[in-house]
């Protein structure tokens, strides 16, 4: 190591760590593929989604005659990644890892608890069903915001007759796709990148480290070549060694990849032979290192590199288009970029002292409830049951008279009620961390959220930004921590030494 250059901390700040679901030895990874948008290039989410919302709004008026949407405005707090749209009922819901709905909004208003229970108490949300749409990318935030607002307008009779909640989503989706196809939003971003792109000087450094360590680097993006060239030049070239450009980082560049089809369908591949005019030439044989290609299939990459799936790591932000299909079909190793993790971990850290107080009070409440349950059982064994005549006594019971047991029980209930008054505002505050409507991305109450379950299933590792790889180096052995179980801590089930499982994470 160069004298005078300090090594990154072994345990960087929580929001900059790389977290591991399945053990990953980076020394065995010989190629690393990257998505671009919201992976190598991070956008100002509010600025991007606001302009996307504006174009969507315009299309809904022009194409579908939804004049009433002209008075609407984008609300960035209304949606977070990991929610699910229920097209049958016009609801947006948050589920836990088992698919049970823990919070729900109808349109833009909270669904009353009685209605939520009526609709979802017996239902497990299955994302394979057509009625459910999973919000798995930051690009969907304006879409879901508009959908909720249209539900309100439809319920109020302001969108005309003959439409249902499914129709609203089809209108939003087609209008947003049409707006993107026109290219005006991307042209606006290229013309004014300072407004939309958040620079990170350490992202090019992380890729340089990997390249110099012998990794083959791939750029596989759905964006078109002119946009890719403009964004990567803007975000990378200024931070690279003199005379080096972003293109020299990558052994292969694939644009307009059409993910997830890139991983599922053997499509034709074309070479970009004139990068200034984006002229294409059909590629009849294999792709070659140093080339810039359009379309194709992941198998072209594997054949070029002579690698199997477990030797390739793909890094992206889209749960399905980047991770799910590449892992399920090709067994590529996967890394999820979850930029919101930084805000979430900061919110959790800021609440840490209050959370400790809340946990202590919940433990006290649990002890009081246990004692109250034992007193109720003792009254049963004395032959007393509420709402019935005196029953026969049974089983072992103490000498304490029933009237004293009842008096003690009432005092306990009063203490529990007093404790609840103190707990309630803290529990409400805990449920509003990160987002005032939906709370934490990775939690649904005390359980893991549906998003957290998706991360566990499809991401071998996850982190908030690509530059976090500078903290672990291209040679790290990332070890998954020991999974927690409800009975951990019971005799015979003590945790193993965490130093053995947390190396380099």
C-alpha cells in the first residue's frame, strides 16, 4: 500500500457497508457486470420523478382525456420501493415477508383497519397474480403516486363512467412508456445533468480497483447508446486518470439490452460501429472484447469470457430485471444497489436511544402480561369464569382467595394500561421511521417486509452504492452472518462468534 494512504476502515459507517446474504468470495469472481441507471449513475430521485410525473400528467390529458389530472402534483413521500399495487381494489399495500398485508392505502387515503381486515385478513399477496404489481424500482415512484391520485378521481366521478382500477393502471403505464419513448425527459437530463445526477468520485475508483485486480468489467444497460455515452462521460471521466475515459474501464459495453429479456431470450446482437452517429452493424459471430453492442443475450457474454454463471457478478438496482432472472436462469452471482438504505440506516441510528427505551418498556409489559395471564388462569382453577355461573374448581391452585386474585389482576391491568399510554407514541414514531406513511423499507412492523424477503432471495450481497466496494476491495471474502431464529439464545442455541462470520462485510 502506498505510504501515506490510509486504509479504509474495517467497519465503515453502517450506511456504507456491503451486506451479505450468501457467502461470496470476490477472488473467485472473474467478471463483474453493471447496470447503469440508479447503479453506476445515481439520480436525484425527486428531480427525476417530478419531471417524469410532469410528462406523465401531460400524456394522460392528451391521450386519455383525463383533464382532472392537471390540478394534481407529485408527492415524493407517497410511495417507497417495495409496495404492491392491488389493481382489483385500487389499493397500495405493504406486506411482510409472508405476503400478509400490514398497511394499506386506498388511493391516497389510509384504508380503515376494518376494511383492511375485511379485504386482506384471509389473503396472502402472491406477486405472480396479475392483480398485484410490485414496486421494485425507483423509476416507478411517480407511476404509483399518479395511480393513487387517479383512484381518488375515479371514486369522485371525475374520470367519466365505464372505467375501473385496472384501466387506470393501464393508462398510467402506457402514458409513462410513451413519454419515455419520445425521449424528451432524457434529452432534458443530458442538457442539464447537474440538476439530475448526483456525482460520486469513488464509483470510478471502485471500478478501477476491480479492473486492475484482473476482473473483466461489463456495462449492460437498457439505456440507448447516446444517453449512455453522455451520462457515463459526465459522471466518470472527470474522476479518472488523465487521458482515460469511461469506455476504457469496460471490456464489453452492451446498450439497449432490453432486460429482463437479455437474460431470457436469445435476441439478435448488433455492433455500434459509429459511436458518433450510433450506426449499427449485425453481429453474425461472437462478440469481441472492446466492442460496443446493442441487444443480444447473456450467453454471448459467457461465451466471450469463457466463464460459468458463478464466476460472474451482476450489479443492479432492479429486483426482477437485474437480479431475479440472472440468478434464477443463469446462476450469476448478484448484488443489489439499494440507495434508500442510507436514509433508512440513518433513521434507525437516530432512533436508537428511543428504540432502546421502547424495547425496555415492551419487556416490562411482557412481564406484566405474563403475571396477568397467570392470575387469570388461577381464577379459572378456582372455578371462576367471566359471564358464566361458578364452575367446579380443578387442578392445583394456591391458598389465595379469588377476590384477592381479582384485585391483583385489576391492578396489573391498570399498570399495563398506563404503560401503553407511554408506549403508544414511541411505537407510532417507530412505525414512521424513514417514511411517514410506510415506515422502513425493510420492515413491516416487527417483521421483515416483502422487499426484505426479495432481497434475501435474489441478492447475494446488497449495499447502498457501488462506491462502497472501495471499503472491501476486490479480494474480499464476504461471509453471510448466522441467520437468526426465534429460539436463538435458548440453552444449547447460543450464537457462534460473530467475528468468524462478519469478516469483511
